[in-house]
């Protein structure tokens, strides 16, 4: 009574409503920027069983926006670290941590155990996987997405409402859209959008208010303005998923049309002589690599800077995390510029490797 007093004294919720919350089972996909506020507020609200799945580990750069973690969490699996924090917040509920990747083989079995699915993922492959699994298991999906200063929230597959595929029938080409590790994100934005997602979850559980089904709420953090777009149910998109459910668990995480990109580590390519190293980070990132002759061509200027590319050499492209460099290779291959490959290590790793190698060579001299 004391813990949930502010809920119970609301005439719209009362003890009966709090009992509904306590009986609910919610699965959160991802314990990152969106997942953290969703998990924090659902735990505080007393959702009886909460599942969180995330195979990633906590990094220092996460702490700018993933508010459930601290310095002591760095290096830990996110799902497990989140469970430890949430159990301290509310030890009267069940929290299940799944420290494994979500894939086609485990999604259906996992989703069947929960009433509502919350998508806090940061890539299109997972979003389409989650959407399709929700259609097959008939689970409502609370969706959220962020991009720099803007966010989106919606509820899909709710009471015969539209699905994510009704809004975006087909995924973009893999790696065509950068994530926040490449372009950045305002730290408070995931908190705002994640709180909106948690609000939709509670509205669904309690049967209160106007659930964001058939609507996409768009929020701009710079203007504090919101707009709502209408989404119509596309029966063809939904039936295509249902018709394909027999082969669902045999699918692989390779959604969307993709061009194969060759990846080579810095240690493999550094000794080659006929190589042009190309850094595709943007100029505002102040790109710099020591002990290496680098050509700087921002990804946004790639197609207008082809004259800077030496066609007589192999092209080794890199960026901050390996995402943009893969996309840049695809762009060049599409322009019939061959002998291109991506270095998957980020620029910081490349810098560290080169500094260590230079140090070793200096000591040998």
C-alpha cells in the first residue's frame, strides 16, 4: 500500500488497477538508451514480471544517456547489470535477465511468456524481427526510436491495429542509416521517448486513455513540438508475415537487400604498400590518426569527392565504429570503384594499434 500509494489513490487506477499492473508481464528488448527509462519506470510502477534481453556490455560512452548504469557497471552485460539495479529499486517483482542475442530461433518462445513487448532496439534488423514475432504471437508492441534530436513513439499490433510493417513495409539497406554511435544523440532524448513508451505500456495494462495505436507520435527536442501521423493497417503486410510463420525460426538476421562488404583488420593491411587509407568521419568530429598517411573524405561528401580516391590502389576505409565505412564501401562499389574494403575497428582502436606498433619500432631502433 505504501509503495504504490500514489497509484492507488488515483480514482482511475485504485487497488484494482494496481493489481492489474502487478499481474502484468512485460518484455523489454534492449537495455540501452530507451530500455533504461522504460525499465526504471515499469519497475517502480510494480509491473509484476519484467524481462529484459540484451547481449551487449556496458561501455563508458553509454553513461551519457543510459541512466541505470554507473562506472561500476562498465564491462558487465547490460541485462544482468540492469537486473541488479532494478532489484534494488523494487525487490517485490520478478525480473528476468536474458544475456543473449534476440534472434529468430528464440523470439517466439520468449514472446509467448509475456503480455506486452517493448522495443528499445537500435537497428532495423531487430525491429523487423520484433514486429514479425509480435504479429505471429499476437502481442502488442510498444515502439520507440531516436535520431539525434528527434524521437518517435507508437503502439503496433494492438487490438487489430497496424503493425510496424504497415508504416515501413520494407527495411532499408543494411547499414544505410547510421546509429547514435556514428552521429550522436542528445542525452535526455532517450529518457523522454522511453518514458513515453512506459506510459503506453501502463495505459495498455490499465485500459486507460487513448493508446497510440494507428498513430506515430513524433517529438523534436529542439523545438519541444510534437506531431502525430496516422497509420493505416495494411492487411497485405500483416498476412505476408503470418503466411511465412512456418519458416520464421529458420530465418537469419540478414533482413534487407545488402551488398557484401569485405572487412580486413588494421593489423592485416598496415604492412601492405599499395593501399590508400580513407577516413570517412565528418569534419566536426575532428578526425585525426597518427603514424598513418590518411585521406580524409567525410561520408556526406564521398560521391562529390571521388577525385581524391586513388584508383590505382586498394582502398581501406574506416570511421568511428565500422558502420559508416561499410556503407561507404557499398557506395563506391555501386559506382564501380573496386578493391575497396572496410576496417571494422574504430578509429580509436586503429590509433592505439598504430601507437603501440610505433612504440615497438622505436624501441627496436
